């Protein structure tokens, strides 16, 4: 099933920047060297759809958030969701070295149902079935403005580009901590960007800056 454009835009506006499960290996020696890593650069169909990056779960895990929203009020009946963020290993390693994203970066958000009490769980929520995906791609050779969003269903089929008139583009360019991305929600990347001096002016003028993670 493919996510509708309206739902995908809502997810992109509500999500793409998160915080909770823990980052897997920011300076981890297990991250593949870009020279030897598989080719995870963006690939497209002849019609311009993004081919689903099927091995994204082997990528670098950045963070997870629960029921995040950038709006003052959440629409009634909105489902509880976890949003897990992954980035291709070459881009993740480049960020650690430079504090920003190289061309060809692909970030994937995996939306999962946040289920409540079942089995022996009595409190809180846990992740269950996949609800859909978003990808955020930096491809300067293909796109004016470099970055584009693509939405996917759960069938593994190529994803459609979200129109650039969607609010998510303005939100990311205005508030993304680093190069149109919400690094402020990635707890092991934010200190790197701070040290490298790559934080955006828009983020630096945010009236409620993200707390610097420790450890």
C-alpha cells in the first residue's frame, strides 16, 4: 500500500527529526569506508521515481522519535507512531569528518505503529508494523535546491517525489540545523556539527535550541 500524497506531506511535516532509541555508532569503526561500501547512492526510474533503498536497515541508525509534531496542535485521531531514521553509511561517515552531508546522501524514515499494552507490557509503547517510509535525498546534479522528499508505501515499489510546494521544504530550509536536515534531533551528530561550525543561522536563532547531548 502506498502512502497518499496528503498523508506523506503530513508525515514529512510532523516528523523528520527525532530522538530516543539511541544512535548506533557515531564514531564506530564498524561503519564501512565509503571506498569499499556498497553503492547506496540514489537511483531512479525512467519516470523520476526513487527506487526504494531495500538495504536501508543495514545503514547507520541515527535516532527514533515517538509522536513528534511541529504543529501546536495534533489533529484528532492521529495515530501513534515511531519514526526511525537511517542514513547511508558513506554519508554518515562523511558527516563525522566534515559536519555536513555530501552529495548523494539518502536519509530514510521508517514509520512504525506504536502499540500499547500487549503480551507482558503494561506501560509505554513499543514498535510493531511498518506504516510507510519517507526518503530525503541530496542530489545536486538532478534537483535545483539539492534536496527532495520521496514517499513510499510498504510494497517496496519506487517512491513518488513530494511536490516542492509542500510545507516540509520550507520548514527544513528554515529550521534544519545542518543543510536542510534536522540534525538537532540526532543526538550524536549535533555535537559534531557544533564543533565543526556547520550549524545553520536559522537553527542558531531558534528560540528553543536543542540541549547538547552528553556521553
